[in-house]
C-alpha cells in the first residue's frame, strides 16, 4: 500500500472516529435515577432497583399487595396506599435531586377515582412544592380526576401545569410526565398516548432542595393516594415517545428502556485504535 493510500485510509478512519466520539460525548446519556418495583416485600422498606440506593420506607397505611399485581410478566405484587395516612418516604439524595429535564413514570390503579372537586391524589412529591410534584388534580365539577398535574419550582418561581384528561382510573394505567427544559414543553401520557402538553414552561429548571421525597402523599397530612402503584421511576432526562410507549406496553422496564452507551463506546475506541495503528505504519514506512 502506498503512503498516499495509507494516509487517505487513516484520514477516513480518524474522521469517523472523531465524529462518533463527538456524537457520544456531546449527547447526555439519560439514566433512571430511582426505580421501585415493590417486588421485595413484605417488610418496612422497599429497595431502589438502581445502584443509587434510594430506599423507601413505608409509613402509615401502606403495604405490599400480592392480590393486585401489575398485569405484566414478572410482577407479583404492588404497593397499596389507603388514601388516609399511607405513603413512602425517601431521604434526599443527589440522584433524585434532578435539576434539569426529567421524566416521571408509574403504573397506578385508583380505588376511589371519584372524590370531590378540589381534592388531589399525589403520585410523588420532592420536598413538597420546593422541587417537583406530580399527581392527579380534581378540578371537575363531576368529581372525576380529569387532569394530571406537575408543579415545578426553580428556586424563584413555582409553576403548576395542569394538562390532560386522565380516564378510567379504576383499572391499571401507565402514566408518565415528561419535563423537557430544552424545548420548554411539559407532556403528559396515559398508556403511551399523549393526553396533553404545556408548551409554555416559565421555570428554567428545578431547584435542588434538601427535603425528602414522598410517594403517595404531598406531605405527611394531605393529598394521599388511594389505590395501588407499581414500577415508580424517575429519569434525569426527557424520554422520547417511543420510550414511553415501551414502558406502557411492558416491552421495556425502567432499567432497560434506555440503551447503554457501552457498545457505541467500544466501537469508537476500536476506530481510534485503527487510527493509532495506521499512524504507526506511516511512521514505519516514512
């Protein structure tokens, strides 16, 4: 092979390697930062299935429920909340203190979907209203939990976005809320279908508050969830529609919905290695 051909070959390989490296390094890798599948009961706590150790402690009227498992392969029990004093508490940690785009995902089944107007059933809340909060807010005169609501606080401004029409809450439903600060849009999903969007997010991010997270209550005395939950997960980035669909149809779990970057990284390292070897060949034949 002539030096010119070697140079051209090296150039092509290195250009591809650099391009791929820029792509991998320049795009943030979304991750699941907390995930509770409630498969480890009975007991007084339930483990975070990620490596982040966000253990949740059962308080009041909460219990592992093997009589109402999520109708997906591998699910044997869920978490039941009594709607009056039951919730889970999770200590503050860096992993759940998401300050940028995030996705909240859960399976829920309401025991009482027809409480009076003005009531709310909280799915989760990080430090009450000081960070982020997600639930179903009843503002309808007919007493149905029509809209999903997320409250966001960036440290100086609190914004409540109420969108979507949550329906038929007495059966298992997959729900998700995606906060995308890169586009300024909040999207709400039910069973993989977008049920509403707020295209005018005014907050610029989420405050890093030091308070704990509650699952199933706004605070220890109000807005309790009444029913069962399963596969509650928090992601530190806005998931795509395809990823939301794969969670809702059970083809992916929160631990598998985001492709790991390992294979791509190995590919890029291989191209870099080719560059190095061929550069040595040039020096050898020069």
